[in-house]
C-alpha cells in the first residue's frame, strides 16, 4: 500500500482517485472545487491544501485543467512544493505547456524530488490526433446524412473496416444520437489545441489541420457550446452545411430559402 496524494477531482480526476482507493492505497485528497463525498466515504482522506497533501503523501498526483492551475497547485500559497521533502515524487497528469513542464520539473528537482510528466490525454500528440479524428468522423457522418443515408448504419458499416476507431465508436454514436453532455468539454480541448499551436509556433512547425480543428471548436464556443462534449464539433460542421445529422434531406428541401 502506498501513500498517494491526488489533487484535482473533476470529471477525470475523481474516478482516477477512486481507482487508487479501491486498489488499497491510502489516498490524500484536495481539490479547488471540493472533494466528492463518495471518495471520502470510500476511505479517501480530505486535506486542506496542496501542502498538507505533500506532507502526508510519498507520491503527489496533480490533475487540473491548465498550465496556470498546475503552477498555482505546485508553487502557490500552501502549494505542494511547500510540503515536499527529499525523495518524494510529483506526477502531473494535466495536459499543459511542455515548456512550462520543463520549468516546473527543474524547480521540483531542486527540492530533491522527482517530477514525472504523465498527461492522460497523451500530451500534444494525443490532443492533435484525437481532435482531427473527431473532425473526420463528423464530416463523414454529415456527408452521409445529407446524401440521404442513415448515419447510424453508415457508422456501423465503417466500424467493420479500416476506418474503425475509438473516436468513431464512442463519439460517432454521440453525433448520431446527438448526446453532447461531457465527457470532455470543448473549452478544455480548445486549451489543449492552443498548447499544440503555441508550441508549434515556437518550434517553427506548421499545424494547419490542428488550426482548422481549433476554429471549429471556436465556432461551437461562439454558439454557447463551451461546455458541450468535444464530439459536438460536428455542430460547427452542421451550421456551415445548414443541415443536422438525423435530419432528412427532404426536410431541408422543404424549408424556405
């Protein structure tokens, strides 16, 4: 059994911490948004702040939205760094700037502790691949629906061939059924793509398709969709086509122009 600290108990963090508790570890918890009662009921130990977590745990995991949040959790007032002692380990599972990560690691290493960058999204590469596949699935299903095909059947057909993917399986179903509750919010995916694009600029690397995906997310956000699941990127494509998946072509033809 290990003494593990977990900071950041949102949509992704809470179940992750829950698995650690179920695994028999002693888990010390802190979150800006409060600690879900289910975690303390299961045996998790509530802590007042990051410093308290770091003093009690041998390994501290952070799972928060963006670079400034990680910086505040680690180095703010009563932050993790103030409670660390030599030999402890900090594991950041947030998707943040890789350049900031290097700086954070240097500061934590200076305290005699190890720092592990372990973003659960797969970091920049994962963010880029996931976002582009979401966009391709949305275009395919919208194209099929506008042509008069049943998008649900098209999705099933694609699932049986080389086009099959986890995105098509999970997010394709959300697009067909139009269930856009997160999941993973569009505003968080915008953050991830901003990291990819800003780092690309610093490295002198062009990422045109990543920029296109970001503009589609921006369109969704402009229409009140910042909190939609990122599969709702298809809504931006639908707006440009003036057609929704699940709508019949005859309905469109009967509408006044």
